[in-house]
């Protein structure tokens, strides 16, 4: 690719400025459902039968609304209650 020697310096600088700008990430649109752990402030939950894990931190666990397996597990357990936000 050949260089264009007739390109004004200001145009080259603006092209560099665009290339050097930091990328900004959009905020995630997925809202998580939160449950309060009534027994422990931190622990690892193992969800049968898939043996997936969920982490409880600060007495809370978050799951995606589409995660039917985790939601069923948390709703069926007396140790968790949904948090209203």
C-alpha cells in the first residue's frame, strides 16, 4: 500500500486519534435474579444432576432469568429467598 503524501497532517492526526481512543463497553443488559442465602454468607452450591456450581457471596447468589435449572433449585430450597430490588 502506497502512502499518500498529499494528505494533510490534521487528517492523519484525526485518524490516529480514532485509533488510540479506548474502547468503551456497553453495560450488560442481562438482569440477574438475586436470592438471599438464609444460612451462610459464602459457600459453593452444587446443582444436581448437572453438578454445576453457583457461588454465594455476601449471603447472595445471582442467576440469569433463563437459567431454569438454577432457579428451580433455589426456589425449591428453604435456605434461599428471592430478593426484591
